[in-house]
């Protein structure tokens, strides 16, 4: 496990409503767990109750009739493995095809309410470059989670705005 971010780096007392973990390399992303703790109860991972998404919602290999790498729900983007309290099974993005196209995966967790973040613990699964260079971003605002029907019609994704804190982690 790696507590965010660089060793000894502190997250300032920041009020946030969403977290985005973004892949900075042209690679898919794999993650065992994203734990988030607030200042009110720093020993309890409140992220267990959040909606977490693996985005974009695509699995090139499944569309080609192959193995499904993408672990999120292709209709909603929600990936229960990002915050289920267990390292296995892992959450996988699936946007990178064998020709190196895609690879713009990111994970987004929307908290049930505004939280003052104490710390974030990233529990990566190490597969080559899948977690070698990531960005962690905290946002203070989110658009409402689109319903599955809205997402299907307009290919909508949940969106975060008002970046309040960012750092790079797990540099390769």
C-alpha cells in the first residue's frame, strides 16, 4: 500500500466531494483498492460507501470477442472492486488496445457528502506500467451522477469540477 503521495507529503485539510486517480502514461490502469479517510474519523475508510467509476466505459478486447479486462459496469461505469474493502479481485481499465490506442483510463470516486480529507491510501496492483505514473486529484464539486438511461443516450460521464488539490504518485 502507498499512502498518498510522496513519502511524508501531507494533504492539506481539504474539503472534497470527489477523487480522481488518473493514468499519466498511455497504459491501462489496475488498482486493488482506493481508501479515503476524513479528519472526523481518521481510522475509518469512508470511501467504502462511495460510488466509484472506472472510465472511460470501454473494453476493446470484449468488443473484439476476446477476454473482458474492463471490470466496471459497461452501462454505468461503476466498478465495485475499487472500494469493496478487499485487494482481490482488482479493478481494471480496458481502454488500451493491442496497438497502443487508448490508455486514457481514470478512476473517480464520488463521496456521499463533502468530506475534509485526512489521507488517501492507494493500494495498487503492480503490472508493468499500469500504475507507474498516476495523478491524484481532489475536487470540491461534482455534477449529479447521470442515470444509466442518460449515460446510454448521451455517453455521459460523471464530471468533477473545482480542482482543490493535485499531486503525482507512484512515479516510475
